[in-house]
C-alpha cells in the first residue's frame, strides 16, 4: 500500500496550516473600546480596565475626559513604580535566602513588612485615583455611574445567591452501616 506517505504528507500539511486558522479568527468586539492590548494585559493593567473602566466606558466620556483619566492613571502607576520595585527586591532577597538560616527569618520579616506597607499604600493610592477620576466626571455622569454600580452589585448579589443555593443543596448522605451483633 502506497497510501501511508500520502496520509503522512496530508497530516503534516494540516498541522502546518492549523496556526493559520487560529490566526484568522476575528478579535473580540470590545477589544478596541476597552483597550485590550499586551500593555493593558500586564499585571494590574487589565485589572484596572476590568470593572472600573468598563463602567466608565458606559458613561460616554469626552475625549478630554478620556485623556485626563488616562493621565491620572499613568501618574498613579508612575508613583507606585518605586514601591513596586522595592517590594520586588524584598521578594528576591527572601527567595534567595536559605531556609533555616538567620538571613531567612530576617528576609521573611522584611518581606512581610514590605508587603504590609505596599498593600496600605496601594489602597490609599487607589482611593486617591478613584477620587480624582470621580472629579473629572460631570454631575450627570456621576449619577449614571452610581446607577451602574448599583446594577452591577445587584447582578453580583443575584449570582452569589444562585451560587450559594447551588452549593448549599443537601447531598445524599450515605446510609449508616449496619451494625453486626
């Protein structure tokens, strides 16, 4: 039978063309409006654009407002960069320390303190950024944002209730084993 080389060639050709089929798939419809790029997918970037920018995108912001918000976000990130770098160095020092050594416990304590400080600073920085963004909005946009937040919270609460109902349903319990006399 001479079909084996033909099948092999056909299979190899299909494997070679498979990536092209996936490359031709269209981008998601919201990728242009939400800024889904490699840069926004960076740790924290997508998080920031996730639910917060999703709500802001529904407010019909002007180009000036978009530019102002983008600038505020960039300033906030630039302010956080030195703290993130210091935290990264603490993590590296902890990872390099040998467990059981005196340096290990010192590095663990230093990392714990740095993590605590970083979380505190991040919460304050995000609150400041949220306040500045809120000040960019018009009164009508602020009202609309409050309404969108309420809708989102109601939707999340409905999901939680449905999820809890699903996880809280009683499962069949095994029958007690018959005792031997």
